[in-house]
């Protein structure tokens, strides 16, 4: 059998997706059960007992489940194809398609259309909901969200880099993808999704996007890659990236980042890419 990326292929030695029968070896195969995230967000782990997140899923995200055991659901995220384990209690059966998404970097989910009520949760950019606008709120089964913070689910932000900039100051979190904590590739993915583009989850996957460019021609929106890291150019000289040095999504001169990162294990930049 051909080698495959386990991050993107729902296959284990004991279980694999029915669609992969004949392409991978497994003791048994299963059809997916479509589910969706019912919590504000939920971490996705590469394996049970993993020490940290592999990714993070937001409210309304689709997740195809192939097995549920010991409180965990193993499956594949519908949008980026990432495979892993999430808390089974964070999922609900997939319902009608969402009508809206959160366009603000963060918003508040209230139990009623009243900002003086105790919030139920904080939602992050790209959370998806099904509801209707009533006055100043989106009213949905989960609660009420200020209408100013949402848009039609298929509405795209014109400037994806501006979407990324809205995360400035957000704490760094390995595997994170929300306004409560985000990592370098999660920042790129969240911003690209806000602008209506498909985007894979990890920096090595994102390194295949777009076309290579020379460092002396860098401009706003170009990506700079290091081993295991990615940043977004705000202009020809300034980098935005979620990073463990600042423990935040931070802005700094590219030359400064290149010098500091180059002094560590990551070494010099491995590539520069210009997206569509």
C-alpha cells in the first residue's frame, strides 16, 4: 500500500474509513457518521493521551466520526480534512447547514437577546451558526450573538491579512485556532478561511500554497517559512506571526525575526510564498 499522511487520512491499523477500502490496510472499515461541533470550540488530538493539541475545531464545524470510545470520537474534520480525536460530548448530530459565521475576532454568545445577561460562551472568528437576524442579534438554537459580529456564512472578508492582524496580542497556543489561543499555522488558516479561501492546517502543508518569491520582492500577504514555523508579511519589512518567543501573535521587523529564529534550531527561512 502507498504511504499516506496520517494527519489527513482516516486510517489506523484497526480501523479505517470505508472509502479507503482497497487503498489502506486495516482490520475493519466504517462509514462516517456526520457530526458537528456543539461547543464554542474543542481541541483535536492526534491520539488519546497526547500532551497537546494537534488542532482546534470551532462551533458548527463538521466532523465525520468513525468510532466513539471512552468519551472520545475519532474522525476527520470536514473542512481541512484533519484527522484526530475530539471529546464526544462536544459533538452533536449534523443538522441543517449554517447560515452565518462569526466575522469578528471574538464574540459573545448570550442566552437571550440582551447584553446584560450572563454569557454562555465566547465564540471565535469562523464559528458557524444557523439562525436569523432579529434586531441587533443573530438568534439561533445555541443562543444569541450580536448581529454586528456575524455575516452570511459564505461572505468573505476582502483583506485576509487584516483578518490575521485582528489576532494581534492573542496568546500563543500550540495547536490553537481561536481568539483565546492560536499558533502560527492556525493564524494563517483562520485568516484565509475568513476571506473564503481553503487552507490546510499545518505549516508544512501551507508551504505548498501559492508560488515561490524572492525575499527581496516580499509584499503584504506573502508567507515566510522556517522549519516548523510560518509568518505573514504586513509589508515588505514587517512580519506578523503567532510565536513562542513572544507567547503571542506579534508584529516585528522581519530582519529581527530572521536573526532570532536563525540562532535557534529552526535555522534560516526555508521559503517565501505568494498566495492567490
